[in-house]
C-alpha cells in the first residue's frame, strides 16, 4: 500500500477554518495504490509471464477472477483494520470504485513497491453496466433523499450478508441472513403482483429453517459444506427478490 499525489489530508489540517476558493477549485487529491501479489505462483521465465498476461487480460472471466482475488485480499486487510481500531467507518471496497485496475507481472522488488515489468489495464465493469442501468440506482437515491421511498431493513441486512460471503466470512453471513430473511419475508410479502415474486417468496418461506440452522451452526463454529451452500443459495434468492422489486418499481 502506498499513497501518491498530494499529502494526506491529516498533514494539511490547521486549527480553525480558512477561506475557500470562491469557484470551488480543489487542489490535488492523494491516490492510494494497493498491489496484491500472487507470490505463490511465480513464473520461471519472462516468456511465460508475457503469455499469461496476454491471455489473462483479454479473457473477461480470467481477468475478473484475478481482480476479485486482489479485491478480496485488500478487503480482508481493511476488515482487520476496522476490527483492530474499533472504527465502524472502515468500509470494504469494490473494484469498480478504483480509478484504475491493472494486471501485470514483475520481479520481487518491483511488485513489492507496486511496480510492474509489464501490465495491462482492465475494465472491472465489463458485463456489469447493463445490469446497473436496468436497476437505475440514481432514481432510487433521489427517491430516498427526497423522502419518497425508504430502504427496508432486509435490503441492508442481505447486502451485508453478501459482503460477508464475498469476503469469505461465512459465519457472519449466516448470522446476517437469519435476521435479514425474517425481515424480508415480512417486508416484501405481497409487495408485487408478479408470479416470479410469489414463487420465490414461497421458496424462501419454506427454507427459512435452513437459515436458522446455519446461524446456529455459525454460533458453534464453522458452518460445514451443506450449511454454507444453503446460506449462499438463500442469499442469492433473497437478492433476486429484492432486485426484481427494484426493477419493477422503476
């Protein structure tokens, strides 16, 4: 991890206030560069590294896996930092929020400093734009800020369960899911006159006991393969219910 550009905000703090530019002009902002190194899979020769880079950067699925691996490592560090400092405002990050995402290779000294022998920029949003446009998030944000719509508790809890799953925290995901699913079954009962919605809600109602069993297993220790699979399936189904409502609402 390293910071480039302007000095950190904390180093520029002064006592009291100072006059701001009337036109709202801003100075340069610092950029944090995070490098995730796959040190467990070194290349014997530069030729092999070049071939790997060409293939990895051009194949959406491979590039996506590599980017998600790097993001997962960064988020594990951020999560640990939040726990260590007791700061609830430390949030995890998605690759789509990065200024630039690169895949590359380099010597040990290079990558340890966040540099590459060769690298390719990749677009972490490939394949995601269409879905985001379908959901039209700006309209929801405006409706919430304008007091025309509220965010249900289930939406927050299921989102947190997804974040825990993506970060490999199955126990926490199971605990979030149990309460989130109970809230969803109350908040979205009869919310849509849609056959798909009714069918999914019926399945969730029938499987709510699995969420409770998984949460109880989480309190005792590791979930186990079956309970972990149930948690993932129920989170995905809950997300589909919530996504359908957002799409039909818009």
